[in-house]
């Protein structure tokens, strides 16, 4: 018997292996869908289960990698972008924030503590913005995918994909600053368009420029939805500052988590129109 985690972050099951094979055949569960076998607490991609890996291989020649693993060599970011744009996506800013709030409350000291330490590093060395944010996203993704997470995971950006994360942070920071200098609006546009570049470089181990291009193409297909999410994040941050300035240390991880959930909703189900059982 197995349980799976839908794209709405709800558990489905327990169901038999036969039922799960049917869901895979119908496209209601994909290789990256997180699953847990009965009697265990570990959550991992369906493609990592030997009993289902053969089915994925038969459907597509090979099992697609999980979001937490590097993409296979030669994967074209334009193809990924086209797949996502073709199926479309719909992001609810409020839903992303509410899920992030719940996750932060369940892991309060871990997420708030990690965010606080990374913000200190980032304030001392702004050039490491991409590396610090990459580590925070890594920690969020592990918690969202029901994987074991610990404080040290927040510093994964220093050991996994350091150079791409460093370059994404540096290049996007410099170009958006130039955008703000030139009439402000270009800076706002690029800030929104590149919002998923760091998560892509961290989660999918992409090189910095393909990650920025993929984020740009996918976001521009639905730019206003992502803009409203970031605007709401900005308001949450202001609210945190109003609470004796201490509230910002809670607001920051909540806003990062909201972006992580939006990323998961858009990129985590890229293999099929829906990875969630109906």
C-alpha cells in the first residue's frame, strides 16, 4: 500500500500498487510525484520505486528525474518552457501564502532560525545573495516534499551548485538594478521575470543562464499572476516590519515559502497536465 502527495500538497491513499499503476497510466501521477510506502516515513519520487520505474521507462523511454535531482544532460530549457506554457498554469497568491504560513508554523524555529542566519550572511556579503537564497529554497523543498530536513540544509547552496547560484544572484541583481535606474519599470519587470531562476538553479541543478531564461519565458506567459504574488509578499514584509521590526523574521520565511510553493505548482508538475489524483 502507498500514499502519494498531490500537487495541492494533500495526501492521497493508502492505495494498492495496482491502483497506483493505473493512476500513472492515466497521467494522474508522474515520475516526480512524492510517494511513501506503508510502514515507512520516507517520501520519495515514484520513479525511485523499482516496482514503478519500469512503467515510467515503458511510457517515456526512461523515468524523468525528480525535481530534487539534476536534469539529464542535453535537456533544453526551451522545451521545458514550451511544455509548461502549453499546458498553462494558474497561481493563487493567497493559496501560496497560506500553505507557506502553515509550513512555517509547523517548522517555526527551523525555518525562522535558518532564515535569520542566512540574512546575516547576506547582509554582510550581498554578493552571496543567490547562494543564501538557494539554500533557503533547498530547505523549503525538502519540507514540502516530506523529506527529512535539518538546519544544515539551509547552507546547501555553499556546497551544491555554488557557481550557478552565485552567478544567478549576481547577474540578476546587477541587471535589475540597471532596470530600476532606467525608469524603474524595467527593474520591476525583471525582478518578477527572474523570480524562479534561483530555485531552478538549486532544485534542477541548471546552469545560471538557462535557469534565468527558463524563469523568464515561463513567468512572461503569466506575468501578472506572479507580480501579484510578489506584491502580496511585499505587503506581508511591510506588515512584519510594523510589528516592532521583529515580525520581519517571521514574514521573510513565509514569503520565501510562498515563492517555493508557486515554483512547485508551476515546475513540479511539468511532466503532465496534472499530477494530482482527481
